[in-house]
C-alpha cells in the first residue's frame, strides 16, 4: 500500500525552530515529487513547494520562499519541512503529498498540526 | 486572495447535478491541461478526484467529471449523494512562478 506517514502534532513557542517529517512507503520514494501544503485554521489549501528526492531538486511557492526549507533523506524515504524561527502565523495543518509530475497530488499524508503560541 | 477563483458555496438536492467553476488566467488554467480537483471532508486530508482536467483516479466514482473551457475549469458531480458534502478545491500548474496554485475552495452542501 502506498502511504505517507507524517510526524505528530507539535506545540512550539515563537522563535523556536521545528522540523516535521513525511515518510513514504509502498513505492519508489526517489521517483516521485513530494509536495507540502499548508491549511491555516478554517482556511483553504496553499501550495508551499515540492522536492524530488532522487536529486533533491526543490521548488518553492513565492509566498513561502525564504520562510521554510524543504529537504529529503532518500536513504530513509523521508521528506522534511522546517522552520528556523516560528511565528504565531505558522499555526496550521501541514500536509505532505506525492506530487505526480510535480503538480497533482495523488497520495496524501494525514497531516501534522503545528501550533505556535507563547 | 487565491490565484484561482471558485464560488464560496454551492448546494444541491440528492440526485441532482451541480457544477463548481474554477477561473484562472492564460498563465494557469487556460494555458495548460494540468487542472486537478480535490475533495476534503472536515478534519480529513484532501483526496484527489480529478487530474489533468478530466481524468479520474482509480476508485473515484464516475459521478465526478471535469472539463475546461478557456480560462475556466469545472467539476461536475451528478447524482448527488449525502457523502458528497465536503469542500472542493481546484488547482493548476502556473507558469507565473513555475509552481502550483489552489483555488479558494467551494463548500458543497447537499440539501
């Protein structure tokens, strides 16, 4: 079964760093793009960026460029989304998904809730 | 403001058909056949319903169909069922920044 398993919920303070993960299984992890999508409370989906684990080619939405870092460790079939200094406005659900061709997402993780509060 | 424009809400009775529109520009919806649609139930992850404008993934009901005309894509759901009540999002590749954009989402209510 193709699946993406995301790390658990996080509660952080403003200014702290964070790295959440997304582990793929059931398919060739290095042959498909992995994308990250943000959903703020009560709001819609926002495409953040994608990474191709095979060669670590990474693309960011202009809205998220410089705000987050997307990476991957193909040896353990895991993609990451990280922040160096969290803000309250980073409070959201973050989904990873397999991105066919880099654009449509056919397999989704269950999401990781990130709460940033002092 | 989302790059793709969807109606905030649509509604229909069981058995009826509804259509959700998704309007973009020639840099995204109108320029590429890379439109996809997602269904999201409350508290759940999105689910791919349509890709490449009109293709259904395996396992998605044939009551769901997609189309495109100019800069507007559409998702049609026929034979509405209570389980179809959810939020629906369109997305498209965009050449503006070589990435993907989502619509603002449409809440479907089955009356």
